[in-house]
């Protein structure tokens, strides 16, 4: 006769049940993370393309002048406010009723790009050109001063005009597009991605295929030699600020459409992250800025969604910014030239 199975005491039974529940929850958590992964990737791509376009402004200025234009993030912010004000005024006048949303977005983008491009040219002429021969720390301090100036000007203007400086942008696009059964992409997010890709392709073609693009590359190599070859260095630098600021302003409009609410401080953190993306890809390298922006957006989205479950709640989504800037520190420590940059000697 077979001996009966030994009976477990109550304590061991409770431990066994607890372990079973823990394993079940752990498996359930992994399944949940796998299920939301496609949606997280879609959101990360949307954010990453915005980082990429703003990072292009940083990398263009650095490639020619070898200074970091820390005011660029606030030019992005100004573009967001210009676009939002254009839409709010148009809505108040009834001009948006019956207008095709793509036409409204196109007009808003053009206005924002023209005004922020002119702002960028003015900043270069007033804050950077007189300091061109100064030590690098001097224009860097000037850029930080311009950044704070733009924040306060926008805050003062909006508070004076509307008695508030937190604005909600009218939504031109609603709804979403299903990507099978795994995820959905908001229409406004898809528009952000498409327009960002178009702007990056257009910039790449301009730099590589046009006369002014070749002149920009020549000035980036050596300003003195380029001036001897009849290239107007001042005009090339002005054009660089014009293009970079216009792209930043357009991205601000897309940001306002995608996230809805804006304030005068959105450019500070987003600008720092775009700078991080430029460093990650290789500051001064257009392709590196694009890829670095997309990578940073994906990494930030993944960390925001999964850091909490993976650390059992020790670190939540609020630590995604810490994760982004930790990447900057690691890149500067181990590969300061970035993923696609080249280590170069100091110019003499």
C-alpha cells in the first residue's frame, strides 16, 4: 500500500500561496508590458521626431560657430506661442470654421517659421556676432541670457494680453488611426512624424545639394579659408540661424498641437533634451542629430512606461528626465564625440 503524501503545515501552505500569487502577478505584469509596448513605441517616435528637429538647430549652429545656442529651446517655445495665438485669434474671428485643418496648419506653420526665423537672425546679429572673437564662455553666457529674456518676454506679453500664460491650443485634428489590433496612433501624432520627416529630408537635401548648403559646409570647415574663396561668412551664419530657428518654430507649433497646453517654460527642458539628443548622435552631425533625437524619444518613452514595473515601484515615470540626462553624462564620459560624430582636434 502506498504511503500517503506528507501533509504540509499551515505556514508552508501560506508561503506556497504567496509565492504562487507573486509569480502570477509577475507574469501578468510582463504580459501587460508586452501588450502596451507597441503603443509606447508609437508615442516615443512622436516625441523623438520633435527632439530630432529641435536638435538640428543646435547641431547646425555648433557645426559652424562651435557654440551651443541655449536660446534655441526658447525659440521653439516662441514658435509654440505664435502658432497657438494665430489659431486662437482665427478661432475667435470665426476663420477656422469650415477651413480645412491641413490648410490652417500650413498657414500657422508658415507664420511661425517666418517670425521665429526672423527672431533667430536678430539674436545672431545682436547677441552672437559682436562676441564672435571672444572666448567660448562669453557667447554661452549670452545665449543663457537670451533664453531667460525670451521666457520673460513671452510671460509678460501673454499675462498683459490674456492675464495668463498657460494656453490651450485649439485642436485641428482629432481621432486616431488603428495600427491593427496592437496600437493606435493619434492623427495629430502621425502629422507630427510626417512633417518632421519632411523637414529633415528637405534640410539634408539643402545642405548637400544646393550652393548655399555647400557654402555652409565650407564655413563649418574653415571660416577664414571660406572667406578667401568669396563666400560671405556673415550671410552663411545668418542663413544658418534663419533655417535652424524656423525649424524650431515649426516644431513648437507641432508640439502645441500634439500636447495641447503650453507655457513659457516648455522650451527649457525640451531644449536641454534636444541638446542631449544632438550630443548623443554627435554634435555638428545632421544625421546624428536626427537619429539621436529619435533614440532619445524612444528611450524616454520606454523608461516612463516600464521603469516603475521593472523596479517594483522604486522609480516611477517621473524619473524619465533623470534617465534622459543620465544618458548625456554617460555619452560625455565614454564617447564624447557621440554615436556618429568624429573626434577632431582643436582648431588653431
